[in-house]
């Protein structure tokens, strides 16, 4: 009975400390010409080439990002497929690998 209280306190303190952590994933992306860019997915935002894009939504495995989300999320500036690492825009196609 006396050991239960310290264990419970330990579990609660670990749970509370985990809530304060920010989750993000860093990706290394290469475009068709071989230029490298770093991409960071953090909460509901994507950082790429010194720009920050908002998460506009997902359709199936594809996530969409833009500076200002359009009415139709398929019209977003970037589409990203995490499973394959493909990041697509109208101007470029990147192959990304999680770091």
C-alpha cells in the first residue's frame, strides 16, 4: 500500500512533463535538380525554405499546406505524403527522408 503512492506520483509527474514537449519531425528533402532543403513538421505547421506554412487538412494519405489555406484543400501550395516522403508543389517535386 505504501509503495503504491510513490509509484502513482511518479507516473503522474512523467505524464505531466510529457505534455509540455513539442513534437516535431525534421526531414531532409532533395528536389529534382539535387538541391537540398530542410523541412520541419511541427504541430500544425510546416517550415520549408525560410517560410512557414499552415496545415490545411488531409485527404487519405496526403497532407496539404499553404500560407493561407484555400477553400479546396487540394489547391494548397504543397502536398506531402509522409509514407513515401514525396513533397509536391506546382514548381517542384522533393524526395524527403525523416532524420
